[in-house]
């Protein structure tokens, strides 16, 4: 399978050299956002795809990470980059509380509880003005003019996240997570402390999502509660990224991040200016259609059902 | 000292007394059978032993210590393994991974766990299916997988819940042989079973319940001839 490895090597090299090959600010921004979603999607996938706990509230961790970085800058007067180091840790602390509350519930009830959690944190950020500046949001001066450093930080984050999850899933923890997903009661009867391992999965997931949030603060320079705690644009997007790409696979969320950001951007820019203006509102509709299509025909996502996709093309040829 | 002792166990679900003053002892090395018609409370008793829910009153003593109030996974770690009446394969994992996950209860490290799993799969005659997803196994294989998973936790006491249900006569004979082998290797067995052939041939002692209450206890012969037992089973199929 030398050709296979060569291909992946080339893909890897492309991403490493991308900002140098493509000097456009616009495309660099797009790929940085894709890389951020690789992190968030992979994190969600660890908790939901592999451990079976479907969270509708990952915005909690993204937002907490973002605000940690922002508050470091505005309240503590230290660089928001410290937030990058601490955003993940702050998210883990919040995750302990979220897990304590929400893991009493299972399945759709757990999902609803996390959804409510996301909204609660959004309202907290909106109203706790002394801490978060409320709807005014937090504005910081970006450290770098060029996007290059941000690109490589995002690339580093994405690689660290995906590889960490890969190694976790290969370990005893990986077996335990999947056992809990398949049947929690059986897992308990097999000697697995399901409460503990659900929380471990959540902590890892929250850590990377929070780090992504802190990165977002540093990169964009501006956050407010509506942006970082948004139900649709953060929590639901994380779910779509993982499902379309392939839940319960290692590279699925990476593929999903690429596809979903691409679709989102294609519609937001009305097919890059080629289509009439009203098309730009259509991305939500297309997301919905895409999810329906995936659930009906490619229920394991693009990566999960890759054989099926290849089969369609070989038959057509 | 008995390995397992149930002392005046009561379990109520709201107004329904599912387990009503049940007491028995299981001695080390024996095969202890629990019989009763559908809905009599047998699986509930298993769930009580494994603490899937707290018991209403009474005590359960394992190896001289009360296990009341322990969490289910702690009970497994203490040495009680369990199979489920409605088989629960970890469907999307392979057969080998099912048992490997279980083996982590006693060993650390992937290689050790996989080695343990392979040994147990061979013991349970599942080694041919080891790489297949668990959901692809037919019912007999799934029942053996339940046992294999429980064995991977190195139990001192194995709770078997209707291991022979749904099997054809050949498969039933294989199940009986496997259970005897497990007992001969030193594991005490508490078995719930409907199929009389299984329970009567392998049990050392039998405890019969109906509507959550004890109706008879003794050797297979005594229990089979017990009036209350015959009445309770009137209309049931005999295997």
C-alpha cells in the first residue's frame, strides 16, 4: 500500500505548506476555521461517537475556553495566550460539574440536559457583566498581523487532538468507552465503573474543545456570548461535523470539518458571489438536507461508509 | 461458610413486592439452581445480587461480607460474574473485543487482556468467530459470548440467567457441557433456568420460587416431586 501512504504523505505536506502555497488571507482563514472544527468535532466524537453520550451542549466548553482567554486579557491583564494553556483546564473544571449533573440522565435526556446547559452558560455570560462584559463582548488586540502563526498553531492543535484521541481509543480506555456506548448496564456488570469513564471521556472532550475556544479568542480578537455559546453555530455544528464526516472514526470529524465549513462558506458567500444574494441564507437549509441525506444513505458518515461511496463510483464507471 | 447467602431479601417496586422474603445459601463449588415460572422474580433476584437497584430490606452476603450498597461494577470486581437473560452483546465490537474489554477487570495492558480473551474464547468454543462483530453471532454464539465475557472477569461465583433458552437440543447439550466444565474448574454457579433438562441434570440443589416467594428447596428429585412446584408449573412446557 505504498501508493496509499504516499498519497496521505502528500496530503499532509499540502496542509503543512498550505499558507505558503496559498498566500490569500481569505483561504488561510477558511482552513484555520476548518482546523478549529477538526478539534471541536473530534472532541465531540470522543464523547458521543465513541462513548455514546450525545452532547448538545459542547458550546459550554468552547465558550468557557474562549472566555478564559478573554478574561485573562481584560481582567488579569495577562496575554490571552495564557488562556490557550488554561482554557482547556477551565473547561475541564466546568465539565466536572456538567458531568455530575447530566450523567444521571441517559440518551435523549442527557442530550436535552446538555442543551439546556449550553443555554444556561450563554445567559450567564450575557448577564454576568462584571466578569464577561455581557453583550458588549471582549475585544483584544491580536498578537500577530499575519495569519501564518495562527495557522500553524491551529494545525498543531488539530494534530495533537486527533492523535491523542487515536491513542486513547487504542488503550483500555477506548475499550471501556465503546463498551459503555454499546450497553451501559452490561459494561457495569463487566466491572467497568461507567460513571468514572463517562467523566474521563467528557473531561478529554471538554479539554480540547476549551482549547479550541481559547484559540478562537486569540485568533478572532472578539467574542460575545451569542458567538461562542451559540446553540446552532457551535453545539449543533459540532454534531454535524462529526456525523457527516463519520462518527466513531478517528478521521471522520476531520473530513466532516472540511465538508461542513466548505458548505457553510459556499452558501454564506452565495457560491462565492456567483449566485443571487438570497442564497446566502440557505446554508442552514442545506445543512439540514445534508444531515438527512447522510442519515438515510451514509449513516456511518463519509469516512465510515467510504467503501459504500467507492462502490457507487466503481459501478457508475 | 456459604459463598453466597441471601438473608430475608425483600425487593419492592412501588406497590409490587417482586422478591418476598427470599433466603438461601450457595456453597462453594456447587451448582445451585433457581427455578420458577415466568415473572416469579428470578431475574430480579439476580439484579438484587448485582445491585442494579438497592434491595428494600434484608442482606446479601458474599464471601462473609455484605455486598448490599456496593455499585454493580464493584460487585463484579469482588468476584461475581453475570450473564443476562436477554443477551446483550456489545454489538458493534468484535467478539474478541467484547471479551478483551471484560478482561481489563483483572489484567492491565492490551496484550495481556487480548491474551486472556483468546484463551477464554477457545474455552467457550468461540475462537472461530473471534474477529466477527458480535451482532453477527447466532443466538447460541451470543449466549456463549455472555458466558465468555463473564469468565474474563475471573469470577468466584457465576450467575447464569437462562443460558439455555432459545437453543436447539444439540446446543443445549453443549451449554450443559460448558457449564459443567466451568464448575469443574472451580467456579461456583448459580443458575436460573426454565428448561427442566438443564436444571435437573446439572444442579446440586434447587430453590423454587413463585410470585417472589420461596415455594420449595432441596435436591432436584425432591423439588421435582414437590406439590407446590408442580402446581406452579402446571401449563408450562417441559423440555
